[in-house]
C-alpha cells in the first residue's frame, strides 16, 4: 500500500506533465524570465468527427477536477530527487541544482490566475475555454496536466449530450467501467453525468459524486441457474424475490421472444399479485428496434404498459436515431403506439460513450497569446503553414450573442474593454478569411453575454463551483438556445465564431510583421 501511495503521488501530482515542459521551464529560469507573467489560452480547434456522424457543438467539462488538482500540486523532495537523477546524453545532470532549488521553493500553482468558461456550457472551436495568467515557467509546466484534465471530460460530456438529445431526453445510463481506460473512467463518468447521463453503473464514483448507482444483472446469473437445473425462470424468480421493487430482468440469454419475455411476464405477474410493481426488461442483443416493438406488444397485452425497456449493446447517438426512426415507421403495424414506446425506453451506453468511439481525443491546445511587459500585455502569435493553426493573439474576452429569437447566433472574441452589447452594430469577422464578415444591428440582438469567469486569483479560489445538477441545468439551457441545425447528428450547421474589428486588425498586423 505504501509503494502504491508513493507511486500515485509521483505520477499523478505535479510531475503529471511532459518532459519538454520542464526543460523549457529550466531555460526560462536560466535566462531570468521564469517569473515574467505570461498568458496562455486553452481551446480546441475542431469538433469531434465520429466518421459517419459529426458534432456541431461541445459541452465544456473538467474544470473543477482540474482546479482541485492544481491547488493540491507542488514539487516535493521526492519529486526533486526524481528530476535530480535525470542525465543528459553526456551523462551530466539534466536539471541544475539552482533550478531544482527554485522548483522546491516556488514550484506550485499558487501564483496562477485563471479565467474559464463554466462547466456545462456549450462551447465551440477556437474560443478560449480556459485562460491562464501567471509566471512563465509554472504556466508552462501546467500545460500538459491541464489539457489532460479538460480535454477528456469535454469529449465525453459532448458525446453524452448528443446521445441524450437524440434520445429525446429519455433516461441514459452510463455502463462503461469495463471497457474504459483504467481509472480515467471515473473522470468519464463525471463528464457523462454533466453531458446528460442520468446515472452510472460505476459504484465508487457514483457515490463520490452523490448519485445512486444503477444496474441490472448479467447473463451469467441466468447461466448459473441453468447449470443448476432451475432454468431462466428460476433465475428470474430468485432475482425478483430478493429485489421485488427493483426488478429489471435481462431477457436475451436464451431466446428473447420465446423464452426471456414470457418468463419475465410470469415473474412480473407474481410480483404484481404480491403488491410489487416490476421495473422492466433489458435487451442486450439483436435488432433492438424490432425487439422493443415486440416486447412492448407482449408487455402491453399482459397488462404491463408502463414497464421500462432498457436497451444496451453498442449504443451511440446514431444507433439511437436509427432505433427511434424504425419504431416510428413500424410500431403501429404491430398495434404499438410509437410515441408511447419511445417514452418508455431507457438507454444503457457503455463502450461508445466512455471511449468516445470514432473520435477518441479532443484536439484541445494551449497556446501563449501574450507576455507581460511589466505594465501591460504584449500580444503574441504563432504562425503556421496551416491557416487554421494560426491562433488568435492577445488578452481576449469572449461574448455570446443571441438573436431576436433568443437563440445563440455567434461567439465573438474581442480585445480591450468595450462591451459589444453597448454598440449600435457589431461587425463579426471570419477568423481566417478577411472577405467574410457580417454586421449585426443592435435591433437584431436580444442579449450579449460574457462567457469567461474568474476562477483563480493568484492561486486563490474565487469561484463557487456549482453542483452537477446545476451544471446539467446550465447545459440544458444552452442546448435549448441552439438551433436544431447545430444539433444535427450528421453534417451539422456551422456555428459562427468571430473576431471583432480590433482583434482582426491585431491578428493581421502581427501576421504581417512576423512574415
């Protein structure tokens, strides 16, 4: 246990960073600029593309866990000893003693100021989600760990939101523990809850986050009773006897329509006679849409029109869309009301959610945008042969603009103190193409909302983190203000992220002078 604890301290503490961050930090220290204030922006360049379908928005997540990690990370004696043991190609100490002494004394994030878009907000490419201001060396060391904490949770929250929206708000259960990437699944569960999952089967993290874990039983339980000679019906009866008010039966171990559902109905009738209400059945294989229709018809006929039908097995947003479409087209042919059936469905989503199958990583980046000259910020830009990789320079603010309908129509990046909501008209520049812009008159705008909030001030927490329920409410509100075209499963409409006149001019000036 002691060795495990030491290992986690080393691997998950402040050394949860990349080697090049430390070598750059030593260079800054050697040049005497390590405590010069710098500003870095964290943003992502592109929405997740799952191949057969694409996202048109993301859901921001991971902030609270990232801040918790930052405020509890500092260089310990053991960390310094690890660095002291690193050698150069020539066999010399890679990190010098004066640098290591500075890290031991000042190597923490206690001087970092952070602004961020709150968790649960809908976010878009090239919009700063997190802004870091602080001493250059420590702000640099922060990069890798911060990106790890924020990118993954945003990726999973986005996937969960897409599934929840496609499922028309029906209950969504996260089942990914067995298939996820080691302990990263805990962060994934939190993100899934933010994005729209109602519960998770993962017991430990569910309790840590204040949620009741949910689950059914596996095929192995039925197999055990078959091996003992008591059959599927015996397995169902035993389960119902122990959990009479929480009885949800997996019905596809033998034959879903010929055995599983009839046996489940037999047990449900016995429960009902004893004053208990069965919860429902779970389908984990086969044509889930067709089997849902047949199950609904059989359950309705038996007098159980309100029991839930839980669907699992490689569920994602595209599969949900296909299931609902098929139900709408075919259910009435079997005497089943399609709208009622859709409203009794529950989706158990495992691998495809926890791994964000098809788009396993968010291309979130962390770029320096300004360096302090003592009194003000000097904007900085990185040029690239790929125009989309030339980021937006300077210390910026982020505004969301709502049109007359109250729908989000653009996110605007600005510099300076001007509030675009006070202007008679706002010019929105395409971030890459100077020939593309649009002008919004004040009469066309219902609201202009700032998105960035101060989270840390010189290492001190100045923000009250909301509960996950509050974050979920914020997500739902933002989703309700997105046009349906943005939320399309396939080929979504492009949401506008734009630059103000001043920021476009600064970007052009720095690009020209650097070239």
